[in-house]
C-alpha cells in the first residue's frame, strides 16, 4: 500500500519533484499510534502512518522483486496448554532400587507428582533440564526421577496393560504424523484408545 511520508528526517518533501507518499508492505497495527506499520524494501526501514491506502490486488513479491529464501512458516498458534495424555499419572506403581540395611533392594512405591507443563512452550535443552517426576517409597522416602528413567522403574506387573515406550511431550490427540510402512511414508494422525490404553496410528479419509 501507500502511506504518507512528508519529510525525510528534518527535510520536507515538496510534493512536486518528490512524492509525499511511499510505497511499502503493511506489517500490522502500531502499538504507539493509531496507524499501521509499513516496511519499505527500497529504504529497508520501518515506518508508522495513520494516513495510508491499501491495495490488496498488488502482488507483493512481484512489485518489490522479492525472492523467498525459506525460513518462514505459516500456521495457527494456540496459546492454550495442550491436553497431553500423562503416561505416568499420580498413583503409578514403581520399583526403585535403593539401600535397606546396607543392601541394595528394589522397593515398591508410587508416583506422587508429575512434571508441570512448560509455560514457555519450549523444548528442554537436555534430559537433565526436564522437570522430574516425584515418587514415594513404602518406607516414606521420596526421590526425584527424570522422565527418561520412568520406563525402567515402573512396575508393569501391577498394571493391566504394559506400556512399550515413553510417549514424547509433543504427542497428543489428533497429532499429525508420518508413518513408515513398507518403505513409504503415510500421512495420518495419532489417537489414544481408552479401551486398549495405548496410542494408535489412524487415517481419516474424506468422502
């Protein structure tokens, strides 16, 4: 679109030899004024103006001779917390190796708290920085356990169905994934089967 630009710094434009408008790309609303923010590719600067006119019929890449070089991804962002199926909820039975009367034993216990969801929607740098689970053994002692160690201490004998792996933090209902089948990748999504108490790969076909 076009926006009003009457002067360059302290020098005013006369409107005859120099136009008092500049052509640019509308970025969005300005927080400090009642106007729009424009980016001008020719000057490579940002401007804010409340006197403008937009032309949606113009093709921005062709008009400014722009070339896409990657790195920009368009999609919807949901700020709400994702409802992820907790693999080891409170009460999950565990067998944890500890010392009893100087001997190494595997003592029974339960999960008493699970990791809190990340408020920053960021991935941890490593397994050490992940929020831990907390377990309490039958003797009253408590321990902090990294999520990567939970598979090794969960008492599967006390559960009706065994979990074969630890679901990653990004796994949720209707999560789109690619499944490698017979050497070819197939598009689908993940669904949690409450009856089988396990995750399943599913395909939804349109009629």
